C-alpha cells in the first residue's frame, strides 16, 4: 500500500474532508504536462499541515513572516498579489474568511473555504488541506514562516478554479490582483516610459486625446500608501542581474534620499525641493525568498557611500529576507513593466490612482460577442455598430473609470507574466479588446450617425489583455459605450464595469431581433410563448430521456413553388433571461405524426430531427434558416441540462409564395364617394 493510499485511509477513519472535485492525484497537478513540474510526476505525495509541522496555523506572527515564498511552481504573478492581501487585512478576510476551524480545534475537519473573484462575481471555493510535497516538505508556494499555510491553501484554491496546478505556471500580476480583490489593476510598459506623448483622437481610429501610457511614480503620490506596485521582466537578463525571463517581483516602497554633503549622487539623480542632490531608491522583494541583483545598492555596494552613514544603515535595516534596494536607473534597466493595483478601502470603494479620489459609485453588466449577431469587430468594419451597446448616464461632473473584462475560459494555456513584444502570443489566450464612448444629447439617438463622429473617450487601442481600462472625466448627460473585439466574428463573454466619483447609471441597449433571411418575397411570422418548468417541462437536450417532456409547437409549411429560393423558414428561440443568467439553449424540428386534434403533438422516442439548431449556446437567442418540404412539423426547444427553468419566445417566419394570375381586369371610372347624413327626429 502506498503512502498516499495509507493517508486516505487515515482520513476516512478520522472523518477529514477529501475533495472529490480536486483529488490528491496527478489530475489536480497536471493539465498537459507542458511545464517543468511534469518532471515531478511520481515524486509528489500529499500531506496535511499537521503532517508537515507540529503546530500549523493559517497566518504567521509577526505578519511579515507570512509573506509568500515561491516553490517549484512558476506562479510568481500570483504570489505578488498575495502581498497586497497581507498588507490589507480587510481584503485578506474577504478571500480567507476568519474564524474557520483550524488544526487542533475540535471542529477541524480538514477543509477551508476561500473566495476568489471570477468573471465579475465572488466565487466560493472549498478545498481540503492535503498539499503537494516532495520529501515531506511543500514543493510549491509557502509562507516564509514554516508553520503558516494560508499561501499554500490560497494557491490550491486558485489551482482548483483553473483546473490544475500546472495552469498556474506563468500569468499576469494584474489578473491575480483582480482575482484576489475584485478591484482594478493597470500595467505600464517601461520600455516606452517617457517616450509617448498625448495623441489626438484624429491620428488613429482607436486613439483619443489624453490616452498616454507614461509611467511616473510621482503621479502615484496620492495613493502610494495604499496601492500595490509590482515589476516584471520578460526580456533576457543583462549585465550582472540574476533575474530570469518572465519573473515578477513586488515594489515594497520607493523614496527620494538626500545624498551626502558634497556628493554628486549617481547617474539619474535629481534635485530636491531645497536644491540638494537626491537619489530615488526602490525596495524590491523577490518571491524566491532570496536577494537578487548585483547593482550599486547591494550591502556594501558603492551606492551607499554617496549617502549619510546613518541613512544608509536605516535603509539597509528595512530590507528583509528576499529584498534588495535599486536606484531608479537600475530599476528601468532591469524591468520591462510595472503593474499598479488600485487601493480598496474597508467600505469596498476604489481609490483612483490618477487623482487619489474615492470612486464611491460602481455598476457592472455582462454581455457577449456572438458571431453573426453582435461580434461586429473594430471601427474598421462596417459591422461595428452591431457590437453590444450600453447607456452610461452621468449625473454630475466627475472622474469615471470604465473597465472591460473578458471572461476567463476553462482550459486556456497559461501566459507569461508580462506580454511579449509580439501580440500573437497573447492572441492564443484573449481576444484583442477595446472600449469607445460617444457623448449624446439624449438617450434616443441615430446610432449610425453617432458612430460617424469621433468618440469622446476610448482606450488607446485594441489590446490582447484580459481587461482594459478607460479613464476620463465626464460632464453630466448620456454617453453611449461600445465594447468591441478587433476581429469581426470573434466570440467571447465579458463584464463591463463602471467606477465613478459621482452618481451614474448603466444600462444595456436592447438589441433588435434577428433579421429575416436575406431573400425577397413575403413572410408570415408566428410567435409562441412557453416555459421550461422544473420537474415537468424542463427536459433538457436529446442526451437525456426527459427530452421528450419539453414543450412542443406545431408548424405547417405550405406548398413549394418550382424555381423559388431554398430558404423558406426561419426559426428563432429567445430566452427571457438577463445576460448574467443565461441558459445554454437550442431546438430541434421533427416531422409531425399524422394525428389530428392534438394541441401539443406526441413524438416517437426514436424519431430523428429533420433540422436542428445545436449545439446549445449561452446566448440570448439562437436562430436557424432552412428549407422544409411542405408538411406538418413540430419544434421542440430545450435547455442543455434538464430541470433548468425559464421562459422563452419562439418565432417562426414562413415564406409566402404567391402564384402569378393573369387578369383581364381593367381600370374603370373613378369611384364616387357619397356622404349620408342621418337625422334623429324627436
């Protein structure tokens, strides 16, 4: 009997929880064995914290000892976001609810509840505390304090949500910050720092005035105590740096330090308010848990000789395990981008990193780009106007942030912590997305005419990012917001979020119904309303025996006329659900049995459909245009799974074919209209 099997038997005897959805085996470790942890196959055992150390606890004392330390898994992007939780207890309590029974408690059952923000909603994730180990020690992420396990449990919950530990290999710090806080994070590319100027909106289809991406740490002055800052590298290491490609680190603090009297300072030094020489220093923490970098500010380096001895000693004492100081010049040389997470106060309000102002009002709505219906592509396409559209009403002048977040799709390949120079790598994971906004005088507008004008605000361009953010100041009134993918026909679900300093409202424009087939002639439209009821008429798809319980609607198709186009019927099924609560829907058409007098005809169980609109899709409506020979038919709409309740509308458009009749009728004299007046006699 293996060690793992023996541990399972012990758990059964002690009543400890074993997660059936994320078991302690290779299925939870690996997705496609495409990362270096594949070499650990067969060497990993799963141990509970009380089997790893004598007195385990969730959080460390002091708190600083609870910092995350990276193991053999390349998830530095996630661990950088963990630092934000550790420094903001109200955020940590949201993700890891307090007062859960721990080791040593009589209520301990070997499970922990965590909350992660996914696709616009907080999602509860329950995991058991069996953790992957090699040689009796944790092989993936852990706390600096060997008896604290909150990081390892959070990592496991994140792995469960993604499908495996291997899917955590490489990612974006900005995405992890959003997943752990439900807030916002923005990323700046240091390669272009100071090189981009404001661009006029007329210079390009997706550029508007004020959309610069310069990074200046001074502009974060108002939020420097609350915002989280991390830095990443995706280029090959240069000089004496021991940093590898695709690594993320935390910026713990930055400050301007006065140089010693008469000292010239280092290259890149600046003048202080009193005219003295100052140098900007940044304290960087490496999730590896060891100091890296061989610049002028390592202990004993030449940089410290330019400062007062007391100042040097005080700053060196701040650097804890895994931390190092860099000056601004070294920082720009070693890192490629910086990610800034918006501060979130205890009331859950975001603080703008641009102004320091609290954004006390927020809204969010979900939507979807559907090929052939609402996936209109960018403004280069004539179909741009078919993209989902939203009304944003601003009640008073103020700061507004609009975020477009495309939903995470299960099974996607991991990505690097900072996007490579080529957008093609990102294209495998996300669509290229953008936001454009137009100011309108009132809610009812001519959309086509409005879109011919320049937008009043937008993101800089379509970007291969999970989330893009537009920052602006708006006057009171109505604004039309259009989220789009760059490529026409690209499909994805998304959440649109608005954060503002003043009152706002957000609503979706109702999309017009699907158009009829593009053929000439007359059409007759019939509407049916129905419902799927749990336990009776919500039968699900054809994979289930209960499929035949679904509602059935009879339709008759008229005579065929030779020489007419083939399409003669269009069927549309529309579910009456909000975009945030859609069911996967579809329908089948069957020839009707030859029985009269049935309002809802019965169908043989072995009958095959003559036409189908499948697979079932998470969308507001699905449609099928086809040719049906003359005869009687039955339409069976369904959700994919049984017992999924909901109301729907079924629209059947049938083409009317009229024969040409030769007539000898001629126009005669005009019709004379005679007026008759009736008088009532008393």
